[in-house]
């Protein structure tokens, strides 16, 4: 949501992935510190949070890398301008 007022999909996906991965890590550390053994269903849920967060982060990174490449190709077709010469 930089200047356009719209939410960027890559930023939202990245934030969601960080949240899920951090939540899974927090619950896992809690279980280790307090010597808690979660039920089998919760093990699956925590693993899914971690895996889903990692996938969301990887997807956001791929989308973010594709955008500058497309913008660079469009910009490089125009005239070359060196900002250092404009002092």
C-alpha cells in the first residue's frame, strides 16, 4: 500500500507467510520449553502452518523478483539517462 492506496499482493503474501511461520515457531518453542507433547492433530496443524508460511514466502519472493525484471525491460527500451550528469 505504497502510494496507490491498493494492497500489494506480494507484500500481503509475504506478511502472511512470516506470520504463519512465526506462529509455528512460537508454538514449537513453547512445547520444547515446557515439555509439552501436542496431540497428533496439533502436530499436523503446526507443521502445516510452518510449511504454508514457507510456501507463501517463496511465492512472494518469486512474484517480487518478476516485477523489477519487467519494469527494467520497459525502462531499458527508452533513452539512456544518467542522473549523475544532471547536477
